[in-house]
């Protein structure tokens, strides 16, 4: 996608009224275009491969093929689009599973049109998909899982070992990223340019073998980088 091309969006939801609403919202923005609609996960996988969207708005709870499997398979493909989960509940267990499966974040179905458009734009450019408040809540739930998990010490050790490949500056960036900050906010916090932050984030994701920023944030949390 070049800077002048509109962001290509694929909408996946089993309710046609929701798809229609989302299409109207997306196409109200001059830099977004809807390239297709799918009513289940299986169709979403086929259309993602054929249409090559930049962003997929993915409902999770659908009859038949659900969005969890579709998210995992779509994000594993070469030149994969970024998947944004659509949900009614911001702390839905399905959302957490989808993020583990490669989704870059989520949007509530009752979000405003402006919030949805901003969310898709953010996902398309690879910036923070979750607001800091939401990221902290999400990480607290992963922390609660850890507290109940007897493997917590081993997980922390493994996470810290993975972070050893990072430079000191990359660790600073990762800590800010783990708090849900956007590239703009990280640049302000650390006194860098946005271009420098973007480069650091890209290197961090590559070094840590993370699909997206949310997975990197979770890893930072597991390593105790945010403590």
C-alpha cells in the first residue's frame, strides 16, 4: 500500500446489518475502502487470500467457522493483513485468545464512527491499536492468568531470556510500548523522533518474533519490564 492508496478493509460479521453499518462508517472516510464482506471465518480466509486487504475487521462469535481460527490462519499468511477484533465486550475471553492468535487489537461494536476509523487507520500503519487504559486492563487479565499458573516463574525466566537480544534503547522503547503508548507518545517520552521510534519498534518485533505490538507488550509484561 503506497501513501496515496486507500486502506483496503475486509469486514467479517455474521449479521448483515452490522456489516452494512461498518461499510457505511469505513467508506465515509476518504482514505478507507471496503473491498469485501464475509459472514463467517471460512469465507474470511478465502477472501483475505483473494482480495489482499490491509485490515480485517473480524467478528469472533459466528456460527460455523469462528473468527479465532480465521484470525490465526490469516495472520500466518505471507504479507498478512492486520486483524482487528470486533466485540461487544472489551474483556471477552475470546478477544484475549484472538490477540494470542495474532490480532493487533480490538474495537468495541458500540464504539463511535470516529473511533472505528481511527482504529483501522492505526492498525494499517502498525501503530498502537489499544488505548493505554485498555492495554493496562488487558495486561492485568494476563497477569491474573499468570498468578493462577504454576509456570509463572518459568514464563518470566523465558521472557527475560528472549529480551536479552534487545539493546538498552530497544528495552526502553518496549517498556513504553508495553504501557500502550503510540509511536508519537513514545517519541515524546523518550526524546526521539517518530521515525526513530518506528525503526526501533520494527526491530523489536523482528528480534522477539512477535506478530504485533500487543504480543510484544504481553512479553514485556511477562518479563517484568513494566513492574
